[in-house]
C-alpha cells in the first residue's frame, strides 16, 4: 500500500525520500498491508529511534485526524507528522 507524507521535516534526511521532499512535493511511502503509524515512523530514521518517540511528543494526523501509534494505515492515507519545537 502507499501513503503520502506532507511533513517535510520527517523525510528530510531519509535518503530514499529526500529528493521529493527537497522539491517541495509530498513524499510517497510504500508499506505492507496492515502497517501501523508506528511502522511508518520506523521507516523514517531522521525522526530518531523508536524508544524516543514518546519523549519527543510526536503527534501524527491521518487524513486530518489525530491518531495513535497503533492506528492501522490504509492505501491513500495522507499523513502529517508533528514534533513540537521551541527556541529561545
């Protein structure tokens, strides 16, 4: 199945997706049927290791709705991944 990621930060340093991200396009990701949000996040090494996902407060929206890591994705889903940041 194929899903689309709109969040460019999430794919920026992931080599197999970086080209489409740099060009300002949405990145398409192939996943096995039955894949979850967690499975998707694990394909994006630029986000970091799985054990830090909760500490980073990653929020994932699927088709505009907030979803947990156990949410099963479907072909054609549109994904937005957000990690809060601050500066000073």
